[in-house]
């Protein structure tokens, strides 16, 4: 049985797709057969970030409508072994996903994969609720700012009341992933700190991803940023994946850098 | 000069928004009745804001208002898609607040971010026994928890935008950032105890204080709220 993990946030543009791609890749790199599913029907973003947009023939909606088999729609990642992508359709409207259809597809995927990563659309409406309904665990992607934190709080409430596990009286395991973290702006109090966000949301932290130009570069190249191990963001995602798998890993990139000459000389990047 | 007869004051009050998603009279009335039956004391004679989401005719709107009144709810204002209804709203003595700003929290168990407890549970166990309801998970923005017939004890934080209510006392062992309403059926002896108060609103038996007032008193400290001569007092614990 696969573990189903939804990557969700409430607020848009906080880094769900970037994180879904990186984490799915990271899990596969650690030897766990993983599929990443794009629930953002109508926008189709994940395949661009995974660099497989030209290989999309059939999509999630085709499979639900039985116009294609799951195997026809799954795209095998070219760079990373044991990683597959189930793309969303760009042309359909967001109501194309049905609860029964999604359940059938997830059940089928469960037989073959260890992890199913669901990239949720933004918002707290139907699309986001569909993406989180079947989840065993949730990665709540949050930026260190008040509006994002509030939306994360909202989606956590939905997760614990409207998901299938909640309806069965069970818990959905929660993980907090802080992204676009800028220690310098935290130091000047323009942004909330890791401790602030943890305190407000009361959810265990799984990772802190620094704001990094490497992310944009990676998405332009269609290669998840976790493959760029030179970058802070890539390394931070690797740490997050290891924590997700139960390891204890120390946090990096959360202190403001002293940009002294000696510091740089003595090995800081 | 004669004595002043009145003063004008501003106020903020918490009220229930009835979010009308679809209006099909029979179905609507049935669902409304079920909803009210789940927490009769809480809903009875509640003042209500009607949020109109789908266009409806004047006749339908009149029927909607009549149904609410029949079930002991008191519509006072209307917002949302009021376009064609302005005259009717006026005739019925309601206010059109479609232009004013307000923040809503969800309270209906059948909707998004619903209550942590099932309605059945609250109407069966709590009322008969008066046993306290204990919640040990965070109450998030958009959620509402109501302890009917007794105390509410929360061993977790309560987020901004969340609402907790009890017929009895309320205890929050965690940061209290949302709204807490104790003694909602009128118990003036009810109190609210918070380990760390950062509340948006504290209310006892209908009297309340807002965040601005709390901020100048025991902000971020252990505190309790109680009524003293009909005035809500917030004071430091210990
Ligand atoms: N750590 C980061 N550093 C810098 N830029 C980032 C970082 N993470 C994400 N971004 C940028 O933020 C933007 C939004 O990212 P992404 O598409 O992953 O968000 P999303 O939550 O999936 O958005 P949507 O809600 O639209 O689906 C992108 O331009 C991405 O490059
Ligand atoms: Mg996205």
C-alpha cells in the first residue's frame, strides 16, 4: 500500500508545485518508487517543472474518463529511476475530477508505488479538497508571512474535518514546510521566523527551504531543484525528504549570513 | 438646556451568517430544521445575516425570510447578490450590507472547516450529562466548537478566525487567538480561562470585549474573563 501525501497550502504561489516535484524526486532518489500526481486541472504546471511537458499524451482526466489506461498516461521520468508523473489536463475545467474517479486511480497507483505525492491546486474549494481527501499525510507549504500562515491554518482545519481519514475519525499526519525563507528579512522583522510560524500553526516542521534563484533556474530548465545539489534550496529539499522518511536532520540555511570576507574565505558559500 | 436623550455609539457584534447556496424551499426548510435541531439553544432567536449567493426572485427572497422567521431566526441584514432585491429588502425592514466589509467564519457542520464534533454527539451526551467537552487538537481558522450544556476544555491552541462556544465555562490550555463565547445561553456566572490570551473576542452571556480592550490588559498572559456587575472584566491569573 502506498502512502498518499498531499502537498497543499490554501494560498496560491507559495511553492506547492516546486515542492511536489522536489520531494517526489527526492523520495525516488532514496530508492522509493514514487508517482507525483497533478491535481491542478486546467493549469498544468507540474509537467513543466518536471521537464516532461512534451511527452504528455494522456492525462489524469483521460484515465478517469477511461479514455486511456493508467499505464498510457503515466510518464516515466528520464532523469530519476523509480519516478513517474501523472499529468493534469490543460484543456478541461476543474470539475473534470470526480471523487470515485480519483479514488479508482489512487487505488490502482497504490498497488505499484510506495509514495503518491498529490500536487494540490491553490484555494480551499473543491479542487483543493479533492486533492487532500484521500491523503494519509499532508505537507503544508507556507511562506513566512501572515496571509500564507492564515491560509495554512485554514487548510489544516479542512484536512482534519473534511478528509476521508477525518471522516473515519483518524488523523492526517501533518508536516510544515516553510518555503521562500529569507533569514535576512526575518532578521529585519519583515518576515516571520521559523519559530513564529511553528508557534502559530502548532504543526511539526519537516523543512525550511530558503528563497533561492536556483528555483527559478531549475524550473526554466525543467529539472526539479533538488537535482541541483550545489544550491541551498536543493540541499534543503534533500534534508526535508530525509526528515519525511523519519531521519533527524539538522536545520541549515535558517540563520542570517554574516557576509564577512573571512567567513567567505573560510568555507561559507 | 434639556438633558441629553441619547448617545450614538459604534459597536461590533458577532452574528451568524446564513450562507444561502441554493434555494429550493422544501429542501431548504428541511435542512434548516435539522441544523437548528442540532443546537436549538444556540440558534434560537439568533440574529442573522443572509448571504445571497445565487440570484433569486423577490418572491423567493420573501419566502426565504419567512422560513427563517418560522424557525425562530431573525434576519436583520442581507449581503451578497442583492442586486434585484433592494426594494424587497427595504420593504421587509432589513438592511442591505452588501457594500460593508465583514469577516466570516464558517460554523455550519455540513460545510467546509466544520465543527470538530458531530452534531449528534453534542445533542445526545452533553445536554443530558452536562459533562465537559475536551478537545485536544488545535481549533483552526474557520472551525467552530460548541460545548452544549457544559464546559469546554481545549488542550491546544485556538487560531485566529476560530470560534469556541460553551453553555458553561471555557478553558484554553494553549494560545487563545480566536473568539471565545462562554455562557451562550445566558449563564452570567460562566468564565473563560486562557493560558495565553491573544483573543479576537471574549464573551460571557452576551457581553463581550474585543481585541483592542484585551490588548491593553493581559495580552499574551494567563488571564480569566468574568462578569462583574454586567461588565466583562479580563484580569491576570495568578
Ligand atoms: N524557494 C524558492 N525560492 C525562490 N522562488 C521560489 C521558491 N519556491 C517557489 N518559488 C517560485 O514561486 C513561484 C510559485 O511556485 P510554485 O508554482 O511552486 O507555487 P504553487 O504553490 O504551486 O503555485 P499555485 O498555487 O499557482 O499552484 C514560482 O515562480 C517559483 O519559481
Ligand atoms: Mg502549483
